[in-house]
C-alpha cells in the first residue's frame, strides 16, 4: 500500500474520531454478514457508530489523541463503537447487542470485549456500564453539598415545630368563650359548720 493511501486512511480516522473520548472496543469472532449487519443496524438506531479498523493506523491515531492502550488490545480484528450520550449509554447499547447476537446459548460467542475507553482512559466494559453520567455525577455532588444544610435546617426548625404543636394542643383544650372551665363547673364541697 502506498504512503499516500496510508496517509489518507489515517487522516480519515483522525476526522472520524476527532473530539471523541469514549469508545467500546470489540473483537468480532466468527461473525457472519447477517449478524454483523444486524449488530450495526441496531446500534445505528441508538446513534452509535461502528467501524472495523486497521489496528496499526488506529493505534497511531489514538496515541496522537492521548489514548494509550496495551498492545494486547490491538491484536486480532477490532470493531470500534462510539457515540451515544455518554460512556454508560454507549456501553449498555453495545452490551445489549452483543447479548442479542448470541441467541443460542450453545453457540460460541460472536463478539468479545477488548476494553472500553472513558474520557481517554481505558476501563473495563463492566465499569463503563456503571459509570455515572455527567448529570448523575452533578446530582450526587449537589446532594452532598446540600445535605448538611438540610440537616441543619431540620435541627433549627424541629424545636419550633414541637413548640407550635404543644401550643396548638393547649389551645384546643382551653375553654371556648361562653363555656365554663371544667374545674369551675364542679361545685366546691360545702364547708361543714361546727355544731
């Protein structure tokens, strides 16, 4: 292959992966055309792109992007999956299709995970499926920041609400206008006169 063609292929990979930091890397194993078509079609519906890549070119582009993977990840055929809202959505979508491709439990696996890449760092696919989304992470941070304030507010308002409850109970038991107090309605015992 000429140097010009290699340069064009590497440049195409640079454009395709420009700005992308989340990937799921899969190795196809004995995949027939129908299974591969269905795999790509279902992922395309979820806005996930899939591309079979040449390992040496992709490794070079990844190194330029600051993503370094072991040489073991570049052995055998490589399918790169990227897109989706975040690494969690991407890895769950790919995992769903990998499981769907193996309809017969006795049949051999059609796809094998190599690794996942989240924000340029290699992680396992299981970790990628559990990684919180940006929104979930921000929610957890905000919750952690607001929790002490909520507890303090609860501690400050608790005595006041207890006092209000006691006063309301006293008010409900107090005699209403025009009614005599329960103690006043009872006649005092007549004083005995000495005989």
